C-alpha cells in the first residue's frame, strides 16, 4: 500500500523519487537508517538502469526479501504504466497524431530533456577531463548514428575514466551493510542478466517473431542505460523509430505525456509497447525494460560492500557518466530539437515552458498540460 501511494504521488523525476523514499521509509517509518539508505542509493547510482526504481526494489528486498522487492516495484510502477497504456490506446483509436496537441507535447519533450541535461552536466562533468569525454560522446553520436555507436561510446568512456581517475582516493571507512540475499542467488541473477543479453539477439535473428524482437529491444535498452530515466530516450528512439514500429511524432508525444504521470520514467516503454501491440505489448515492454534492473539489484546487493571500495570501478563509472551527458546532448539536437522546433513560435513557446519549469518551479504536469493546450492553440491560429 505504501509503495502504491508513492506510485500515485511521486512526481518530479528520479531525484525527487529518492526524496519521497527517504521521507517515507527512513524518516517516517524508520524501516532503515540513514546510512543503509545512502549505501543503497549509491549502489543504484552505480548500476545501469532506473535508479529510483532500483532503490524501491532494494528497500522492498531489505524489508521482506525478493517478494518484498516485487511488491514494492509493482506498487510504485503500475499507476504510470496503466496511465500510459490508456493514453496509447486513445491515441490509436482517436487518430490525432498530427494534431497541434502532439506538437505541443513534442516541445515539452525538448524542455524536459534540456532541463535534465543542465542538472546532469553540473554533477557529472565538473572538470575539464569529463567535459572532454562528454564532447567526444556528442561528436561521435551525432556523426555515426548506428545501433552500436552509443554502446561503443559508453565502453570507451569507461576505459578513459579508468585511465584518468584510477588513482583517485576513495573513502573506504564505511561500515559493511548486510542484505538478505545469498551469494548463490545473486550469482544466478547476474548470470541471467548477461545470459538474456546474449541469447535474446540470437533468438531474434533465428525466429523473426515480433514479440521476441520487442522483448530484446526493451531488455537491451533497460540493461545499457547509465544516468537515469532520460537516458533511455535515445536508446528507445534508435530501436523503434528507424525500424518503422513508431513514428517520430508518436514517440515524442508519448515522451511528453510521460512527464505528466508519477512514477519512473522507464514506464514510457509501456506507451511504446501499447502503440505497437496494444495493452499486451505495453505489459511485455514494461516487464522487459525493468527486468535488467531487477536482476542487477538482486545480483549485486551481496557484493556491494566490496564493489563500492574499488577505486578502479568508480573511475570507470565517472567516465561513463560523462559520456551519458554527451549522448543526451546529441539526442536533444537529433531527433528531439530537429523534429520539434520548426519555427520561431515553437522556439518562443519552448522558452516559456522552460522558464515555467526551471525558473518558476512549476510541477511537470502543469508544463505538460500547458504544452498540449498551447500546441493546440498555436495550430488553430496559424
């Protein structure tokens, strides 16, 4: 019940979600102490995948084992999954993909991603070395737009981060934290995580079954995302727009609406799945994109005490996070900016929405509703 209530009320993105969790689970209910919560957050920031969802899963696991993790995940995620599947089905049945409302939602996507980049760049690229890694990621991602470019950039950035920061001192004075998962269970979870990454593409090529292809695309997107929910945008766009499963307008409209619902941004996958194969596709997409997060958090909890003390792993992650900023900037330009800001009035409207979000601190759902109404109004008078 607690996680479900959070799922209905947790607006504002992953950082806000972590604040809600802290208030509810640490301060109010005292299910865990400050240090245990901080260690769990650190682990989930370290792993690829949706950090806030992984923290929620981890809290459930620490409270009531694997079943507790599943219940916590369902409560936090289902409200936004249901809302986005319903929106996708309405979009299909009403057929208004070319309306001004959709254009307004696309401009909302520009504003939200730009705001996310500003915050991430400040935290993840504070020095010249990491700014240079981010610049490298921008250039390569824009000039070589292939399915493997982003993965290659992330791997190379991890190597550069390791070489640049491997000798940086790390605080190893923290006490160990114990998690209710055996090493054997953790090893099985990690084996499944990497096994799916290897087996699913092979099955996809051998069978040519759409459901397997969808599962593979969503699973890989969920497994290779570093830096939070917004970073899944370029991965999903590369998987589903060029292949013709979704138009650019449908993709960006759904992303804009995803900002208006509470819960994790990864539930955007439910919208994409429902657009492709109805409500069944939405459910499959949700399972596939969150499965890596489950397997990783279950597979690494028992080993976190040693991982967090390894300066080489931390150094590689610093490079990866810098590359993530660059990939997001490249994505902001193409496809988001190039397909959304088509005239001076679009830019002016984006500036207004950006000011509402960043300077006036209005909640995201207000930005989304204003964007949709403004887009409809502009199309009516132009």
